[in-house]
C-alpha cells in the first residue's frame, strides 16, 4: 500500500510542478487577470481531485486525471490575438461539451479517432514549436538566469528524466526570486478564491480556440491515457472517463480553468509495476494523487503572483522544456507515414506561423489546409483506370 501511495505522491508533485507555469501563462495569454488565473488553477486542481477520487473509489482502477498540458500550450500560442477571457471561457465550455458528447455517443468518438494522425500530430507540433524555441531565446537574452535552468534540466534528463522539468522549475523559481526581489509577495493572494467568469460565446473564438482545445485534449491526452491503461491490463470504458472529465472541465471553466482529461505520463507512473505488484491495489495511487491536488491548488495564488513577477521569456522557457517531449512525440507521429509527410509539414507550417485570418487562429487553418492537401494528394495518387496497377499504393 505504501508503494502505491508513494507513486501517487510522485505523480501529483511531478505533474503539478511540470506544467503549472504553462497553465498560468496560457490563461493569462487569453486575457485572464492574475486573480482569474489563480482561480482557474485552483478550479482545475479541485476538478482533478473530485474526478480522481470518484473514479478511484468507484472503478478501483488507476484512472489518472490531469489538466490538459497540450491545451494550455494552445492557449499560450493564442497570445496577442485579442481574445477576451469571457470568450475563452465560452470556448472552454464548448470543448468540454464536445468531450461529454464524445463519451455519450460512440459515433463521435469514432469520428475523432478517425482524424488522420498526421494532421492531429502536425497541428499539435505547430502549436508547441514556438514555445519550444523559448529556452533558446531565454538563454540568448537572459543567460545568467536561463542557462542554469537549461543545464539542470539537461543533466537530470540524463540521470533522472522524471524529475528534469520539476528541478528546472525549482531553479527557475530561484532565478525569479533573484530578479524580482520580494515585491511580488505583496501581490500574492495566500488564500485564493474561486472567481466566477461569465462565459460569452464568439463563433471565431470557438473555431480558433475551442475546437483545437477539444482535438488536442482528445488526441494528445485522452487517447494516450486509454492506451497506457490498456497496456497495463486495465479495461476502462470510455464513457465514465470522458463524461466525468468533460463535466469536470465544464465546472472548472466557469471559474477560469481550461480542461481536465486522462493523464498519460502520470498514468504510466500509477498504473505500472512500480506503483504496486498487485494490479488490484494500484487504484490507491490515483486516490492519493487526486487528494494531493487540493493542497497544491490552494497554493495557486502564490504561484500566479510568482509567475507574474517573472520575465515572460523565463516562464515560457520552462514551459518549452516541459512540452519538449510532447513536441518530439508529435513530430514522430506527424511524419511516420511517408505518403502523408508533405501534408503534415504543410499543416505544421500553417499552425506554427501563427497566422490569423477572419479572426480565426492558425490551429484551425492548419487543420483545414492540411485536410484539403491530404484529400487532393490522395485523389492524385489513385491509379488511373485502364493504365495498369500503380507502383505506389493510393493514400487512404
């Protein structure tokens, strides 16, 4: 039992420390005030605690719940596009509703999983790419503050990969304290409050933010989360996981949170052999993980004040290190099918460009352009009637 509890503790600390800065930066990027960002982080933490606890006690499986790190990267990539936070919250709600509908109606789940992997992976890679450039920019502009962060990350990535980003975050906090002094403490709200944010629904924001949030949350978090559970011998019906996380996301969004979902990396920690030799007892790691998010979330006010006091490039640099693994996975997934590499690269370039057309962000246009290119090249590769068999297989 102690081993399982320890796995849940490790998953909670590493999961929170790895990406809380990215979540805060993402919420602020789409218009949240520091108070609203603190509320959003707290709401996400409470949502994770509630869904994890119910799932662990009801299903008795290590159903890892986390906030959507890829979706937070989508928020950060939307910075400067003039999105108001009330419109962003409306997009959060639409994304959450789509997750619930996916859990209730299998046909939508099949439709989502049928989105060509090169397109979904290339879109996520395009979102992550500018963020992953931040460590390089930070070292170039703030070498004394940023270089130690990157060096610590690199050393631990070799020796203890799981702790590389949390350790880098600790070093970053030290760098922030050195650069900001103690003035930021006056802005810290020790006891953060849940701040209600009335949603507004803007069609263009839903297309440029809500739809990409849904796709990256499903493709980058939920589907890998199910795969991890299945690879460790757990058969979990999607309905509970998707409906519960969708409802949790909807509730969190009303207080500024963007999305919660199945975890993949944390699931590997809590569902694997290192959690407990007996698979039937590994669910206690999920229970521990969920309950720990309550005290972690209660520190959100201090976390937001600290991040708000930091140079923006320094926070983005840590976020870039946190999502570097996701970028690698996305690039590999986008390019693994030779016949779709051109489509993937086109999608990646459109998304990474950050172009905004008709008020709609580049993630949507990347998917649209990539889909058109894929259909066109697929049609072109079909063998012409009566000309014999083509030497290449037609693209699916």
